[in-house]
C-alpha cells in the first residue's frame, strides 16, 4: 500500500476509483488496487462503460449469448453494466463488511434520459437495485429538480443513492433536504436507517474550466473557483448535518450524506495534477479519481492536514471578486448543469452505439 494514498485514507478521505471494466475485474486489477492503492469504492458512468466495451474482447461471449436470446440494445446494455457492477460489488464486499457499509461501494447510474422524469428515475433505481442485488451497490441519480423527489423516494425505499451532477449550493441544499426527507419516510415505515447510505457528488474541475475561460490569462483568480465552490459546499454540509433535524435522524442510526468530490482530474496542465485531491482533504468525505490522478497522488501527492474546514468565508470572497468581474455564480452553475446533462445524454448515446456495433459484430 503506497504511503501517500494511505496518508490520504488515514486523513478520513475515502478513495474511490472513477473507472470500471471487465478487464479490471477479471485480471485482478481492481482487487489489486484495493490492496495496494487504498481504493475502497468504484464509480461508473456511460462513458466508462462505452470505453470498456470498445477496447476489450471480454464482453464478446455475453454479447453473443444475449444476441442469441434476441436481446435488443437496451436489454444488452442493462445486462452488461449490471453484470460488471455486481462483480465489482463482490470484489469490494470485504471492504463493505470491514467498514460496516461505510465504503466498499460501487455506483451505477440510471439512464440519463430519465433526468427530467421523477417516476421513471425511481422505477429505474428500483430495477437496478433489485437486479444487482448487492447491499453495497449505490444507484446514481442526477441532482436535477425532478431528481430531488426521486432521491427522497429511493432513500425511503431503503436504496442507497449516489447523487450526481451537483454544481450549485442551492441545489446541494435541495439534495440534502431530499436525503433527510427520505430518511424520515424510511423511519416512519420502520426501516433500519443504519443500512441506508448516500453520497452527494459535487463536481469540481468543470467549474474551473468554465470560469477560467471567462478570465484573462494572467488573472490571479484562475484555478480558484472550483475549490472555492467546494469549500462553500462543505460549509453548507456542516450546517445542515449539525441541525436538530439531521441529528434526530442520526440518533436513530442514520448516517450523514457524505460529500463526494467528483471530476477531480485536472483539465488545465498549468495546474498541479493532484490539485483537486491535495486541496480537498477533510475527514468524512470521498474523492473519486480517474486512475491517472490516483497514480499521480501515489507518486507525489501531499497530505498536509485538513485543507477544507473553515474556508467558507475565504471562498465567498473569491466568488464576490468573480461577480465583480461580471462572472455570475448562478449563470455559471446553471450552465454547467445543462452542459453536464447533455454530456450524460451524449455518453449514453455513445454507449448504445457501441453496444449496437458489438451486437452486429456478434
């Protein structure tokens, strides 16, 4: 186990890998990352699955079997992705057991086309939950306005949820409210709250990519907006989960909805390749990293203690400066959500096309 990643883990940051493939599963690579790289979770998305399918031959047998059964593209996608996630859950199960369900999680996303469909999202979340049939799976639901009641409904049913695509503080408050409401409903139905877990995925690097594009090349504000947004999010999280409402649920066995730092691969080569890990160290959070970022941190990342707590005022001043330059917070985060949903749709279309090609080849 590398010393730097162990230090990050010891600081209370759960290291999740933002990637999955059948090759990782079958070659033992994923198990090796758990052993040697302190990886305690996995996140997936349509782009990850499309990449895995297009690069590997390990899906050919299952695709051929599904084609022989008359499966269409949607059925094939569902079967392939749930198989990989179920197998990854089994690999991570010892971590899940050791941490009493805190980690050892594998996330799978509902179809992006359901992002504006509350009932469809809940139905899909239930379907994925039942099909994978592992206690350590998490269902990813996007934090759209229509997604908020779906999050609450899924939590109420005892489904663990990874809320994805969060950019704004206002939406984040809505996500936490949906989680607490879902827990209240679950408690009313007599469910064991200690078995329900959730993370809230706050996207990082895309904020800098958007804001930096509006700033002068020599602006001292470049590369600061994303971290400032995360610091404000953490301060908001602390306030919500220190409230009487949240603490009443904790007293009944509920867990806080952990902040998860997503999209932590650096997009601008001018910045340190470990920027969104080193500067987001705080106990009780998750950092989901692409392997490139994971290996960069293993090689030269530094843990200097808590780099998040108490930085809310500083972060607000940064955004006030950006506002003074005409970069409006609401405009930035709303644009990023719209762009994020489009990217999800495009990724899903790419996955369907990849599977269609594999079926044709079979």
